[in-house]
C-alpha cells in the first residue's frame, strides 16, 4: 500500500470524526501559534530596538546619577547621587575621545496652547544634544549658543508633542505657556519611530539648559547639579578606551574609593543593545515555555485519541491482519494518521500566527517580523510530536492478534 493511499485513508478517518479531530488538534494549533507569534515579536522587537538605539546617535553616551544596575530599578532624577557641571568640564577637557558634550535637565510640566493642556517631558540641554543625537527639524530651526547665552525663552518640539498642541496648525512662531511662562516655538523635530513599551521621545520639548536653570531649578539641586550628561565619542574604534577614561574621570571628581561602587551609570549603544537583547530573550523564553506546555498537552491529546481510534477499529485491524496486512503497514497507517493530525494543527497554528502578527502590526506599535526558519521549525516540531505521541498507539494497533480482535467483536 503506497504512502498516498495511507494518507488518503488517514484524511478519510479524520474527516469522518471531524469534530473530535478539531478538538484534538486545538492544543497543537495554540502551541504553534504561540511559537510563531513569540519569534515574530521577539525578532521585531530586536530590530526596532536596534533602530532606536541607532537613533540615540552614533557613538552617543548618556550618564545618569546613581548606580542604576545595582539598584535594579528605574533611575530617579532626584537621586542623592549627583552629576555636576564640574563632571562635564572634567570629561570634556581631559578626554580626547569625547567630541561633544551637554548638560541635561529633565522637567515634567504642563504645556498649554489655547485650550489644550498636556503634561509632557521638557529637556533643558545645549545645542550639542542635537548633534549627539543627529536630529533634524521638519519645520523651523534648532536653538543655538546665542539662545543659551541670552537665556531666551524658545522651545523646539518633538513631532508628536507638536501634533498634540497644535493639531494641523503650523507651530513655528506660536507661543505656548509652561508654568505660565511664555515660550516661542522655533522648530519641530522630524518624527521618530517608537517601540511598544518604550518612552516616546517625539513627545518631548527641548529648551536651552540655561532657561531650565532659570525657571525650573529643583529645590534639592544646586546651580551646579545636572540631571544627566550626554556625550558623543569621536569614533567607534576608541569607544572602549573613551568609556574607561570617562569612568576614571567621574570616579576621581566624585572621590570614589578604589573598592567602592560607582555612584553613576554610563549608557552606551552596546550596553543598551545587550540589555535589550537579554530582555527580548527572556520574553521569548517565557513564550516558548507556554508554547511547549500547549504542545505537550496537544501531543497527549493526540495519543489519547489515537488509542481510542485503535479501540474503535479493533475489528478493522483484525480483518486487515487476517487478510495479509503486515504489522509494519498497520503501524505506518496509524503513524500517518497521527502525523496528519499534527501537521494540520501545525498548519492552522502557522496561519493563526501570521494572522495575529498582521493584527498586531495594524492595531499596535508592536509588529512582528516573520522569518522562514521559525515556520520550518514549527512544521518540524509538529512532525516530531506526531511521531513521538503516535508511536505507542500505532505500535499497539500493529501488535493486535487478529484472532483475538475478531473474537472480541
């Protein structure tokens, strides 16, 4: 009996018990769907995070107060650990690998234009930040050193913030109020892509840091304190040495003893990419664990239904054995039935996974990336499950004694 005939027989039996077959392959379908979606989201997340990291700016470095890695939680700009203008001066004057540097202040305030009132992040920086992050304007201009020195009340808006405040109106030249203080909009940045679960930087506003000091000085900060320092290294080849020198300079200005931990944290593209990759792997791991449990349940379900099928078809098996069918042929038929059930579950799972991925891309900012390898791996997994969980029922069917089978029925 050829493989095609066995396959036709298997499909006929599955169709004859369609309701039972659908319930049987449900666990397999859910498991494969979970695998496809998990890998798609993981790959999509990796690509989007890498794109955002590149959006930080080439060879960009950000320094924040406090040892974030040791604390194990999101940093607080009001941390007792401090960064100062002295730190920035030491870095810029002592380290040749640093090409650009700016102090930074973070403020969360209500921004008002007409009847629209929104609370977003306000960043007080120097023009160097725009060079560090390599950002451009879609309208207007960026502020410059003249605005810094004159403490001019000007603001550059992120694309989303401009849309929130002004809708379709041109923001350039308009005046918004922050704490009742008027700020003239001089530019709007080009829109930035945002990944699900990360802060939307295009909803930020940027003002000269001297203006931030003038109006938004925090009570627990001195005029020398800054919330963060942003730097740009001269080239990627010297990045490692540059980071080591920055660390040494800060430990020296902070008078940190040799055996004590840093009271600051340095973020560069490589460290952020590594952390992001670890987080993505953890998410994928949990997704795969859930998928594996579903596949295990699906495999057990297929084995049970195949055992029921053997019991129901005892007479058929006995007749075929009595008429000369070999044990290998009987075993092959039941194995192919199990494989067919698993492959159908796998195919439905792949289709569901592709559909869910399309829905995620259409309705969320979390589109997945479908690659060929996970699809092929999913089909291979279904075949292995079919062989593994279908072997025992197939073996049991092939070892039935034809005389006993016919006698019992």
